[in-house]
């Protein structure tokens, strides 16, 4: 495989990582908006709304943690591939 091909493969994987991050950000946005909606009011009593908001906040935390960890791994992997292909650091 040529250096060009290796670099193209790294670039494609990096673009896929950005797409994944964008999707995760969209999910986080939906969860945070849902938290806002739950806390804003409704028919459920305050205790039920708070409980639901806490569950949604836990989900947002999980998604953020997952994205952070996955991104760390991908950055390391992509950097190693780039280095192996002879790319810039």
C-alpha cells in the first residue's frame, strides 16, 4: 500500500470519527433539551419530574463519557496510523 493510500485511509477514518462525534453531540443536545422540558413543567408532580431529569442527566453523562473515551482511543489509533504512514505529527 502506498503512502498516499495509507494517508487516504487515515483521513477516511478521521472523517468517520467526526461523523460519530457529530451524532453523539446531536444525541446529547436532545437529552439536554428533554431535561429542560421535564423541568419546565407539566402534569407530573415535582418529584417525578426531578427523577426523570436525573435519569436524563445520567444518560447525558454516559454519552459524554463514552464519546470522550472513544475519541481518546481513536485519536491515539489515528496518530499511530499517520506516523506509520510517514505523515506529519
